[in-house]
C-alpha cells in the first residue's frame, strides 16, 4: 500500500512531495506515481517467487495496467518481464529498455505487423488462435531464428469478479478452447519455425479468492503433461495475473506473498502429482503491481446542493482520465489533499466534468467542508486509469509525475488542446462554408 505522510500543517505528502504543491506546479488532473510503492510491489512479487518457487520463476508486468517509458524502465530495473498486447505497448516496452527476451506479446487478434515486430525482436508470442499460427508461419521464411511461442488456452475456470473482466470461463474470446489443445500441439510438432516454450492461461482480474488459482494449477499441469507427451519440451507455465487490490476499506484481498505462495505451491504440487519435472513459473500481475502506487489529483470547481437529496462537487477531470467507475461501477476513496484528517462533516458525490450524468467518480464520500479550489486526492488509480483514458469531450489527457524522496519527475506531458486537432483533416471544399 501507498506510504503517505503529513507535513507540519497536516497536509498530505506522497514520496516526499506535498500533493497540493504538485497540483499547483503541474496542474490538475494529475496522475502521481510513487516510485517506492511501485518498487515495493515489484520486490514483493520477486521475493515471494524466490522464496516459494526458488530459482525458477519470473513475474511479468501486464503493461495494459499502465504503459509508459518510465514505468517500463522501473519494472525492468526490478528484474521483471513485461506483457504487451499491441504494437504500441510493445514499442513502449522496447524503448523503455525491457529486454526482448523478457517480453511476451498477447492478443486475441494480433495484426501481421504486431506479430512481425515481436518475432523480429525475439519477443515471445503467446499464440491465442489458429490465425496467429498461420500469420507466423507466413512470416517465418524471413526470420533469422525460430519464433518463441507460448500457447494460450481457456482453462474453464469461473471466478467471482465483474463480468467484463472475467476471462477464464469457456465462453471467452481468449485462447484456444481446451478441446483443441491436443490438435494444436500436434500441429506445432510439425512447425520447424516455432519453438514452443510455454503454456498460458489467465482467469480474470480483481480476484480476491485463492481457490480459482489453485484450480488453475491443476488444469495447467494437465496441459503440461499433454504437451510433453506429444514431444514438446515445454519449460514455462504462465498462470496469468488477476490478484485484486484494496480500493475501499471493504475490500480485503490476499497479499502478494499469499497469492504467490498459493500459486507456487499449487503448481509445484500439481506437477509432482503427475510426475512432471517442474516448469519455470511465470505470472502476469498488472493491477496489483501499479494500482496502489497511483494517486490522481483534481481541483474541485462547482458545487450543487440539492436539498435533502445530494451534494455534487465537480472536479476538473472524470470519466476520460478514470473510466472505471462508469465502466465497472468501481469504487474509490479520496481525501482533500490539504485536510486529509479533518473531521468529515458532509457526504458528497464527486462528479466529473463530462457531459454525461453517469460521469461520477465517487458516490457518498465523507469529506470536511470542501469547495472551489480544494485539491482532491483519489487513491489507487495507478492501474487501468491512464491506460484506459480517452479524449471524450475533447478533454486533453492529464500529465503524470513520478515522485521519489521529495523529487517529482514529469513522466508524461499534459496533452494540449492543439494535440487534439493534430489528426483532424478539414477537406478544402468545406473550408469556405460560412
Ligand atoms: N494477463 C492477461 C493475459 C490479462 O488479460 C490480464 C488482464 C493480466 C495478465 C493482468 O491482470 P491483473 O493482474 O491486472 O488483474 N480494465 C479492467 C481490467 C482488465 C484486465 C484485462 N486483462 C479494469 O480496469 O478493472
């Protein structure tokens, strides 16, 4: 969890930086990323894997959670790998200094260009379907080396999370159907261009239960046995990500080390039961690596009191910088940056500035008296906020700063209104219309 402090006036400090100073210096909305927290979660994965699956495991950051050069560089320096799902994420990873051999490319509909980029760079491709294999086979004659390949299959495991972020059930667009696994493995045995290094499955996201991950280990060990019996010396089992985080006090997820321990023990036990030599263990955390290290700062603007019904406080961002509440009914917590511990005297609804009634960031937030000019700090926004942001209503995306020991480094410049017009084209014949 995020480490915060208070200055002598009781104002909130993160990474040694006073949040209201950051808001003043960089403007709002502002994504603030705390380097110590991000490094701490990376280390938690690394150390738990070293303890519970010694010498033989790697955590791969699911960069869809938050993809940037700075985060890539930080995660790479902590020794983790990276999961990319598009040419854009792949380019960011490579330019951010992530070694190609620690990157995997996912996707249920990869383009020829994405596959070519990955294969040329020596990135492992996670084959999701027959078309991936067809496209790669066509690219193979131009490649200098065999394509490192993992196979993704649907494990048929249900878990309790939001419908939109469940992926392990059979009715999923991701991965080969388990019934097809034998056929794919037999086919791959005939493909000299491919080197099958591993198997992959992912059951979903923001999961608090441990049992589905235990069940997954058994399903994957069966697949591993099948692959090896068909002559593939599979070395990696990639169990995906999915560990949930605490957004509000009612959330109670397992810790990173509990999750890793459960997964590692289950994989080891399932392999031992089947007499299988232990594979390398890969996991792909996204949210649990970066969510808690992020805080978003907003400035409060207008206020609307509807007597007996509700008070709206509107902030200068909303669903364009954090689409999770409107998309998944996600809940967050927030405080006033300069009065985090002041007594809460009212309950407000924090609304965004978008022209949409559902653009509400927090419902029923207890706050001390707040109004125009106050800086609101929303916690746990490091995952799936910046990466899912949009320009709805032509609102520029926020800047991001990385804070560390009292220093803030700009890691993403604020979009400018002119950036939004950069790709617009006005046909000549419309220019004279008055
Ligand atoms: N690996 C694969 C193949 C995935 O599809 C995902 C997430 C992960 C790893 C990382 O899962 P995590 O550890 O972050 O749970 N936008 C949604 C979450 C979508 C997750 C998609 N896949 C949200 O804001 O909640």
